[in-house]
C-alpha cells in the first residue's frame, strides 16, 4: 500500500469509485475471496501493460458492503501518458464484468493521500420496512417487517452525536487504538417504505455504523426507549447493545477533503 508519495517514475491519481459489494470479501485483499482492491489493481496493471501498481483507500468496507463514492489513490507510471478520461474509462473497461466502476479520476495534488488527507467519511444504512420481502432491492437493504417509529429512532440517535467512548458499538475484532470517536451526524429519515440512517464522522470503529443501526432498530420497533441508547452508550459494553445489522444495507456515500481532488 502506498503510504508516502509515489515512487520515482509514477504519478498519483485520485479515483472516486462505485461498487456493489455483493459476493466480494470487502475492499482489502484477502486470501479467502475476491476483493475490490484486487479487482482494481488487476485492472490497473492491464491498463499499463502489466506494470505493478499500488493503491490505498479512504476507508475499508466489509464483505457485502457497498460504496457510492469511495475515494482511492492509485500510482500509475508516468510513461503511460494517461489523461483523466483514459484512466476513468480504461479502468472501468478492465473492471468488467464486475460491478465496480470509476466515477471520476484526477491527478492528485502534491502530498495528497486518500486516507490520511481525509476529513470525514459518510455512510448510509437503508432499511426496507414492510411485510413483503425485497426483490429489486435484494442485497441492498435490511428487511425489517415490524413497523418502525422513525421519530423515536431520531430521538435516540440524537443522544449518540458528539465525542464519546463507543465501546458498546465497537466490534470485538476492531483494531483501532481506542474506542473514542466524534460522531458529527446520525440522522434517521423515512421515505415511504424506506428508513435511512445517515452517519458522518472523521473515522469509524469496526462495525460501528452497523451496530448503531441494529440498536436503533430496537428503538424503532418499541423494544427499547430512545433513552435506553444513552444507557447503553454509557455502559461501554458491547454485550448490552443491539445486534450488528446485516452488511447489505450499508453503503459508503462520501469522503471529504480540505480541497476536492476532483475539482476542475
């Protein structure tokens, strides 16, 4: 993974990519399955005639999780003399038939890094709230049959905004150095049969958004009061929080930087 500037003879590109995580093992290369990173780096090697390339991402997504606007850096050889449209369209071509595509490509500004330069990440968790199972949205929503009270969910979510110890919503496998995070946004909305949970922070703990969604669902279904979320947060005990919501309902929706690397 590229952590410093590009190697001599290479130029750093910023990519905004979209992918359907169904059937993939997540962003990071794994021995037990196909990852977005492996697909992208393989496509890049084909684009530059087999030259090995290095990539890094603004954030890792788990197996089955989707992205609408993940930001990735890719170091490509200067000798390839590629323009932005060549990188965008060429990579998208070589990514076929997988459901991964490059939305935008631009030469990265000096000193820019996809992960370490990022100011925030945003996610949306989508629940289909109706008795009938999903068909067109299969693998992209969490199907919850029981009616959900969105106003109660919003009241509970408000208690979690700010800087807190989120140990109660942290996966046991989380490798972060500490459980404290600042949650800038946690909002719940309904649009017909769809209930969406939007979250935004500089960084998230492993499974944090999915664990928050699982607990908010308990509030919405009437099993918990909104105030109980504050009790769970203060307990700093994962065993007291709700279930981890399924991965298919989660989508990374954006990454913010001090300066937009894709600006004209």
